[in-house]
C-alpha cells in the first residue's frame, strides 16, 4: 500500500484515540499496522490517547486508520498560530483544561472570513494535552453494520463480528495484495473483511456446509475469495505458501473438528500452518479461555490478549510469528 518513508522527510507528530472497549488490543492493533508497512515510530501513551512521532505522511496515516478496527480518530499536531485552519471550523477539547470559547475566539480573529460549523466543519481543531491538532481521520458510525453476522444470508451463531475479524487481520500484519488464509473460515467473516481491505483472501473449512455458506456470503457482498473444503491439519496438501493466517478455530462442542480432540486440533493446525506460512510472517487466532494447548516449536509468541464475552466465555487472542 505504501513504502517506507525516506529519512529526508521530517518527523510528524500524530495523536490517536484508542477504543475504550479494549485499550490493550487497540494499542496492539496500532503497533501491528505500523509494522505491517515498515513505518518506524516512537509512541507515548496517556490513558486512551497515544502520541506518535513518525516520518509517515498524513496520507499514509489516513490509509492506515481506515483499515483499523478499534481506532476512534487521529489528528496531526500543528503550529499554535492557526494559519492552517480553514473555515468553517469547530473546536473540540479531548484532554486538558483549556477554555474552548477562548480558543475559538482566537481562531475567529485570525481568519479573513470566519465561520463555525459544529456538524460539518472543514477544519476540526482537537486540543489534546494543550497541543493544537488538526483532525485528519475519524471512524464512520455503523461502518461494520452491513456485515454483521445476522445481516448475512448464510448465518451461524458463532460467526465473528466484522470488527473482530478485521482486528485479527490487522494483527497478522497482512498488507493489501498479500495472501491471507483462514483455514477455519466458517461463514466467511475473516475472508470478507480481508477482501474488503484488499488482501488476497483464501479460506477453507472441513464442513462442506460452511464452505457453501462462505461462498454465498461473499457473493452477497460482491467480494472475491478462493474457498475450498479442506482439513486444517493438512494445509500443506492444499497450499504452497501464504503471507498471513488469521482465524477463529471451532470450539469443538458441536462442530466436526477432524481430530481426536480439541487439543490435537489446535496443535496439529499450528504444525501444519508452520509448513505453509512464509518465514517471519504471522498467525493470529482466537480461542476460548477453557481450551488448553501447547504452541509447537518454531513459533514465537509475539502478543496475547483477552476479550470478555460473558460470564461463561472469555476469548483469547494470540499472535504468533514463524521463526
């Protein structure tokens, strides 16, 4: 999508607001997105705000933000002379105790033809920790609604919500046009999100009905992905190499798993996945807290986190790197 920034480009200061749903996962996702595109950065966190210094351009940051699952907004630190403000404008105080009316008044006096529009401003001034910043990206409300499991023609109650599917893709560091595999595709949540952001999505499932359901859902959203029936314990028989793996394996309570038990399934899958994943690339998977398994050799655990679902279920996420 974009290349590493040359050293001649000046360092920019960006401010990101993380989702309050899970600050740790939001931070891990932001880190993964920067790493995916080889963008070096230095970060400092204060509650749900992350301040980042980087040579990435404004365009690069906006593209990165658009594919995020958990970011809320991003702004660029600007000079306090307000020469960059274009009317109509709006002022927001995100952190700090600055007087919003006082700031708006100063901006008003600087502009030739000042005007304010709180609903659709041309420039939104975000004041964060006494820094004056310009809003460059903000998440759209309801951007995942049309792809919620209940909206799909092929529905399954265990399907990942699109937001979490997008998250595991981003944690896998898969870039646009790279090959992402979901070997437990179910009804296609991960493949759909991968296709939406421009990855080459491929998937498989042991259950023929799931494969049919995935194809139906992909067609419904007019998206393309290669899907086949296959056992996740034998991925090397079906695929030569992939750039990333992101998946939500079955829990084994009411599904055909293709193994003697759920522990054997997870460990066997990771052994098979290691054979086809390119060296230095990532495998990300969800699994419920009550499933216990060993991570096979030649995998490096990079990150781990948890998502509380309800009293009887917490979903774990692990990010593994092939070494």
